[in-house]
């Protein structure tokens, strides 16, 4: 198989990531089906994508005709079997819970034809934690986008010990064809490259905040105004979702049993209060445009 055999892409999970990944693929010319078990989530995805595309057209960044053509190629579907009909490549972007992902990969493996690659957009789990529930481990890999996927250029492809060269090469090539920049990790490590670096930064930011050295606003200012980062670590946690920080920490803690890997007390408090960041209107900062 090679890249030209990929005609249709299915994205499973239509949340913040899946919706925009689907749009990126449709804009690049692929036939795409975006699937979610939650009908409201699919509706929300459609509205949000329409809003993003209207803005781009208004700003002169995209011609209306290209947007119309992309929407013509993009289907929204709640039935998984329908969504993977005639698909060539599946990108999983459901909730960051390993057991949910494993259930889904086992189902997908039964539903799709043997040539189909199953990629996960997980922020933390290496694909060997999913490949073993399928009969096609050589066709399973990580394809990790960044938030917001319509804008962020990098995609990390991770080749596990089970992933074939062909799968890694096709996935890297697909990243290029959807106008993103790939990096290929030839060895698995949880969290991959960018998020591990970000994790070290966020941990230090949280240490300074929780021990009263500076407010979260000031720590964000230090990162933006002194280090020239485009966004501070607290504003970024609000953007990616406090629930993601919570789940990532909890999964890491489950694996290592090391207290230092647990989410910080601030993250646990915010998670329990449902203050998940931009998506709920409040995280560290308050957002009025929800
Ligand atoms: N948010 C980020 O910044 C970010 C960045 C990179 C990668 N990721 C990863 O992308 C994935 C999705 O994250 P998100 O922020 O878009 O989450 P989200 O909570 O916004 O969306 C998840 C969606 O998955 C749907 N879903 C849950 N179980 C499902 C199933 N079995 N089948 C179909 N749909 C299902 C939910 O209804 C929801 O719409 C996670 O693995 C996360 O780690 C997130």
C-alpha cells in the first residue's frame, strides 16, 4: 500500500481535536467522515467548524469555494460502522481513557478492511497499548496533532516496535499531504517530544504558583514576556482543557505509582469543580464568549 491508496479518512471523536483534524483533512482534499457517539458533540463540531471557516473566508485566508468543497467532502455520522465504510485511514480522537480507546480499537479492527491504518491522536498513550487488541499491530501507530489542530503545524508520528515501516511512512506522508509538518519518533515514549518538554515547564510553573512565589497571571507573563513563548502555561492548560492535564497525570501516576506524577492539587480541585478551562467558560481564567 502507498499514500495514493488513501482516499477516505475517518476521524472518531468529534471534540476539540477530532472536529478540527477532520476539517484539516477535508480542506486538503480527502473524503472524511467525522464520527461521535454523542449526537450533540457532532452538532457542536459542525457549528464550530462553520464558524471557523466563515472567519477564514471573511479574513480572506480561504476562498468560499474551497470551504464549500471541503464541507461537501465532510460527513458527520454517529454510527461507527457507517463512518468506517470504505475508509482507508482511521484517526482516533476520543476521550483520553485507555480502556475506552482499547474497546474502540478492538471494534474498529473487526469493522475495517485489512489495509486500513489505525492511528491514535492520544496525548500520552503509545500505540503499543492499543495495538495488542487488534489483529493488525503493524498498522497501528500514533499520529499526534496539537491544539488547535486547524492552526498548529506539527504532528508527531510514533512508530512502535509493532508498527511497520510502511505504516510509519504512509502516516508521515499523510501528515505532509494535509499540509502539516511531521516528526517521526522511531522509539516509543509516553507523552512523545513536545508534551514532555511542556510537562517539565508546567510542573515548574505549578510549583511556583502553589508555593506562593507568584500568581498564575505573573508566571504566564514571565513566559510570554521574558521567554517569548506565545502563550503562558496556565493559559495553555485552559486552552487544552484541565481535564486533559488531570487524566494525563492520573494515568502516569497509575503506571509509576510515584506521588510526584499525580496531578497537582490545583488541577484536581479544578477538575472536581468542573472548571475545565475555555470549554466550560472557566479554568484559571474566566471566558465570557462561551
Ligand atoms: N485537547 C488537546 O489539547 C489535545 C491535543 C492533542 C491530543 N489530544 C487528544 O485527543 C483526544 C481527544 O481530545 P479532545 O480534547 O478532543 O477531547 P473532547 O473531550 O473535546 O472530545 C472527545 C470526544 O470523543 C467522544 N467520544 C468518547 N468516547 C467515544 C467513542 N467510544 N466513540 C466515539 N466518540 C467518542 C466524546 O463524545 C467527545 O465528543 C484525546 O486522546 C486527547 O488526549 C488532545
